[in-house]
């Protein structure tokens, strides 16, 4: 039997599977097939493989090809089962990947004869931009192409289908006990992932469902409590075993990101705000480190700021655990969504603005120190959604003033993520969809987005990574118009624009020389002052265009002393460690 798993990429409120992230769905699906049919040949393909095979190279849209790419057509023709994984519920901007949607993959898969199965969050529809309402069109298209649409867990359905098709229930959910084997067997699919092993980061699951939703219901817009109505915490030993298996295969980058709140892992339910369990998290991360001692990245994702604000002592212990066992550049994403208390109440949001402020302050107190990779150890990120029911002009101003207060008080936020609300069927927002304000407030949204980017993001970025900071291990990913764009591997890494073309898929140490609103400018160091172009030389601190011209006229230099005689001895302290001859 031949099974093809086609990854169209996933992005959800509590989980990411867009390259360089390898999400949970392809791994679990691979493991389920492996357990059900030991003789099965399983091929992992990305949507990029299909695009390049059927439509030719398309830049970033075909960047993430697997080792199976040369045989894509043959694999699809011979496959007995074709499994498609996809679905975007929290659409973002992706530097080096273009997620797919059902319409696209349907076009590619229509001619092939294998049994077609749709899995992942795509059954609820996908949003490729904010401010949209999901309609039944995508689902109707899926029903016309796919033989089976899985509404429960893809891995549970796949296993049952391959053992006995008549027993397969597309609505069945697996338990964590059942998942253990699928997760361990599925780790080996990472060998087929693009750019394995150096540039893959594995998304790791610890929990599903929303602890806050179990107490007082979910946020109006969120799909997590719609898909998973109960809270389940994955056993520590299972998480550690999966990390160990991936580490043994060569994976060195991990994000414990598949959960709605890392601070609520194994927490005690208590209405709106569960009581955190620092002991469980210490055991979890200590366990991960013990089986993956040479890992290069260990980050997390979401946290409910209300938990941190209401349980500061326990939360400080958890934050210290993340620093002790994790790696710098870690970001905990807070879902504020709106600083307007009326909007928060109507949409049943996670936390108040005051709770979020306090959570930001606590994390800054513990995690603002800079780590060896150039980034602070642990900072908050803040998510905001525009267009929610109940919004007025005052709502936008309150949210802006909240960010202004953080800035004025000297606090750091790694990122501010501004999205427009997407209305998904099944969410509470679906029943308030006529009150969504994305169209009515279009100009307000544009105005405040611009205002936050210019008046908050820019000075905040200068605070998080001042000019002169050296970011270590920046992976060069994309070249565009003579510029190279790269990122460190991890949660919400900063995009660094380098004013030159450098070989891709290599790691560079980069000196930060300037700031944009969402990204930064940097030059790879050390800089060879005898060979580097004047365009790059002028970015060196204290050099500028005129001095760069002088350097050009006087080089080659036989020693650093000769160089500093030209540029000025006073620049030695700043430049000596970042130049070479």
C-alpha cells in the first residue's frame, strides 16, 4: 500500500504547521498509517511539491520542496490513499511559505484515483486574510473532491480506516493514550521535511481545549473550544518521549506551542482563571532538556495573561523554568484582543487590559535580560483583533493608549500582532456575525493600525534590539531585490533585512544597524573591510557614505591599525570586534 500525505500547512489559535514549523497533523497521520499498516510506503509531500510539479517554479510558493519532489507525479499516481492536511484559522504573513487552500489542492488532486481524505482544521474553512466570513463554499468544494472529510482527529480516522474501512468514524477523537504510539511512530516523517535537519522546528503538543473556556466559555471568535470541548493535558512522559525520538533523528529546534495556555498546563480548574501548576511545568521542561541536551531552540507560544496576573508567584516560577531549560528569544503570546472593557465583556475575552499590563510587567521583570543569541530571554507578545462586536471609535483609542502606557513605562513587548476578526461557523461570533465591524470601521482600523505601527512598534523594536546588538544564528531564507531576509529559528523571530545577497540556508551573526516598523536591518559580521561593498560599509556604526568612500580609496589595509587611521581611532572600541581584513 502507498499513502501520500500532502501538507498544505496549518495555522490555528493553538498550533502552527507552516515551514519551517513541522506541525502535529502530518506526524500523527504518518504514525497512524504506520501503526495500522506496517507494510505501507508513506510519502510526505508539501503543497510546494505539487505547485512546482504541475505549474512550475513560483518563488516562495515553491520554496519548501521535499526530497520526494522529483517523484511527485509518480507518487500521486500510484498512491492508494491521498491525505491532505490544511487549514488556516489565524492567518498571518509568512516569510518563506505560502499556505494552500482547498480550492488549490482540489485542482491538483482531482485527476488521481486514490482514496482522498481531508484532515486538519480545513473542514471548518480557511481564512487567508483577516476581516472575512467563512462560507460553505470551501466545504462544498471539499465534499465534491474528497471521499472522506475528517471532523474529528485525522490520525484516529486514518488508523481505523486502514484497519477496517467500515469502522472508520470521521467524527471520532482519540485519547492521549491512543496518541502515544502515533506520535512516536510519526516522528520519522521529519526525514522527508524540507531542509531537514538543520532548519526544521517541531511543534509539540501538551494540551488541547481551552482552560478558560471550560470555566466561563471561550472567546467569541476562537475555534479551539469549538473543536475541543474538553480540556486534556498530555502526559509529561509522552511529550518527553516524542521530543527524544525527534532529537534522536536529528531535530534540534522545538516549540512547545500546541496548547492555548502554557501557564495552564496541568492547572487546577477554577472558573475564569485556572490555578497554575509550576511543578508540572518544571518536570516537563526538565524532562525535555534531559533527553535533548544539545537542542538549539526550546520555545513556547500562548499564555492567558489573566493566569499570570492573578497568580504572580506561581507564574514567576513558571517563567524561570522557561528560562532555565529554554533558550533566549522565547515569546509568550498574550490574547488581549481589545483594551475596551465593553468589547471584552461582550466577546468573553481572556483578560482585562489591567491584567494584561500586569502580566507584561511580571514577564519583563523575569525575562528581559539579554541572552547569548542577542535576544531577551523571555518576553510577551500581544495579540489584538479589530472588528469585534461592540467596538466603537473609543475602543481603538483605548487599545492604542494601552500600548502607549507599556511604552511609556519602559516595558518591552516582542511583537504586537494586529488582525481583523474572522468569523468561523460554530463559534459564538457566528451568531453575532451581523455585528462584526470590519467593513464599517475599515478606515478606523487602517488608521489605528498605522498609528500603532509607527508610534508603538518602531520605538518598541528599538528597545528590544538596539542598534549595535548582534543577533546570532540568523538563517538566510529569501532574496528579494538585492536584499536577503533571514530569521533566527524560534517563536515569532524578528525578520532581519540584510543589504546584500548572501548564500541562503546558512546561519549568520548579524549586527543590527537600523529599524523598520516590523523588521530590522542588519549586516553579517565580521565585515571584511578590504572586500566589502561601500553599500554595506556605510551601515557600520559611525561610518556613513563619506567615510565609506575614503575606506574604498585607501584599501587594501595591511592591519586594523591602518583602517582605524582612516576612519578615526575613536571608532576602534565600537568596530574592532566586528571587522576583519
